[in-house]
């Protein structure tokens, strides 16, 4: 079975690796619809359509993150691209989709998916008051800053430990601040759910 961890981690890899890794689970990468922002996979055996979004991974995504923070994600090219690809994939394969995303793409998945799609998000970017949809299962790693405002999430422990080394090395307030920043970064890592039994 394909885990959420493996599906999300694979989204940050090159297209050749994506194709090879997903084939192990019976999924075939749609090369016409897939790109570095989102990937479309189809599993003929189960007639299952899977759309996986990649989180923030380039400079232009930082601008999209700013729109997300102000509640205007739907005004971005990244949102329009994600939604367009998802609709084309559902039309092509004649089925609803399982849509998964991490961080920025978690928010994209939540907003772009249809009411009959299955949505699974991890540490999704969220604004104050942003609710989890009825067809969405939202997970949040303990200590994750990006998903602080996400409501109705399932809380997960994390595999990282507080970075006391940096705090102790630098000492005082600067050490504590840098140590906390490292902790927040680690809390947002997909690797934190590697041993969780969450499947797509």
C-alpha cells in the first residue's frame, strides 16, 4: 500500500524517480498532465486516480505563499494550474480523485478538489478560520508553524527533538531563537510521518 509519506516525499523528486517509485505501487505517471508542481498518477488495476501536489519548492512559490497568508490563494497562477490539471485528470480518467498535498500544496488540494474527491493533507498552509472540508483528512505535525491555524486536524507526534545543541552553543536569546527556528523547520519535514500508518 502507498503511504502518504512516500507519495508526498516522491513529489519533490525528479520525474524519472517519480515514475519508477510509483510504478512499484501499480501507479503510472501521466506525463502529459504531470510537472514539477503536481503529478497525476493512475492505477489501472483499481481504476484509482491520484493527484499529488508539491509544496513550496522554488522562488515563485514564495509569492504564492504570501497570497495564501492573506487569504487570496485562488488568485494565483499556481492555484489555477493545480485546479486545471485536476479537472483535466478527472475528465481523462472518468473518475474522482484522491488529492494529496503537503504545506502549500495541502492548501491547493483543499481548495481545488471537488466535493466527491478524497483529500489528504499534511501540515497544510492555513489562514485564520480556514476550516477542514468534509471530504478532507488533515494531519498536523506537533510544532509545525505553517499549519498553526488549520482547524479540525489530526495531531501527529514528530521524530525531531528540540535543538538544545544550537541553543547551548550560542547561548542566551540568540541561541534560543535559532534553536526554535531549527525546531520549526524540522517539524515541517515530511520525514516526521515516515513511520505513521497513513495510506492514500
